[in-house]
C-alpha cells in the first residue's frame, strides 16, 4: 500500500509539545484555511507530493525509533488516506500521533486502537478560519473529539490566534466550552499559536494574513487566559514581529 506524501523528518522537536517525533507530511486536504502554510501539500502540488510505499516509510522510521517518542503524521489532512495510514500505524515500532482537522469521524474510527495522541486546531470563527467550511464539518469535529475522549487518547488542542476578526473572543469562549465538554473524560492540554504571516510563513492567502495574522501580545494573553480555565495551557511565540510592535512572552505553561 502507498501513501501520497511530501516527505518526513527523522527527528522533530516541534510537532508534538514536549516530545521528539518522526514526522510524516501527507498530501491532500478537504479544507482551504487561508492561513495554511502547507497549502502546496493540501493542494497536492507535484513536487513535493509523490507516492511512497508504506514499507519504505516504516524502514526509515525503524532507523529513528530509538530517538523518538512518537510517529507523528500531519498534512495536509491525513484522514483522507485513512486506509494506508492504518497500515502505517499498525507497523510502527513506536506510539502513534495524528495531527488532523478531525472533520471525518468515520475515517477516524478505523484508527481507533492505533493512536495514543492526537492534535487538532480549534478554528473559530469556523467558516472564517476554514475558508468557508460548512457547519456540518464543525459538528463532525466535535463528534471526533468525543471519539478521542471515549478511547482515552491524549489530545493536544491547538488554538490558532488571528487578529481583527469581529466577535473572535466570544466565538472562542463558546467553542472552548463545547470542546471541553467533549474532552472531559480524557487527558488534554492546550497550545496557543499566534498566527504568523510573511516573512515567517508562506500562507495560502497573503492578503488575508496581512489583515489577520500576527496578533498583538494583549490578545494572545487574553486567549491564553481563557484557555487555562479549561486545561493546562502553553503559549508559543515566534519573534521578532508582532502587529503591536511588542513581543509576546516566550513559550510557557500556564
């Protein structure tokens, strides 16, 4: 069986909070998030996207297994290739982690029992942050959280923080409440990620990022304050640029 992928990194220290991972990037996605910096993978550009056998990836993973905590698969959207991904996870010599938009709960179910950790973005307001995805997909996302919680899978809930989005904080409060109810029966934590645009990233929609990326310190700290009401919270920051002209505090736990 083959995977349609862009590549892998034998040891990554940035893809799962506090863990070393063998990270694989799969191609294809069902969303069009304007801030996405992996949009070439999402849109299946060749290169970098190409077909590789599952056994080849497992062979590479075998050489790095003693150095990593997880096999971490991201994208794009990995659940598009759920059948091949199941074969990869079945053959992994290390625990498996999935980074997904979680809008396909039926495909997530076939991976139950094979993953120990999952990461997903809390994208709010939903339609704005996903490029117009339907409310049905939002409900699918919540259903997927319930699946993860029921199976006691650790969840890394990531909050991408934009700026100049009307009603953002109110939407976030409501979404955090909904997510926390679904996750109450499993271990989970939050990572706050200020959205960055050029020159730090190459987003799908540069004009959108010009208007909405690189939030100021006050907003990021307010988001972190909301988040820590629900779970242990970390704040990621990349210097030097912020729209406010002031630095956001370095990565920390709250």
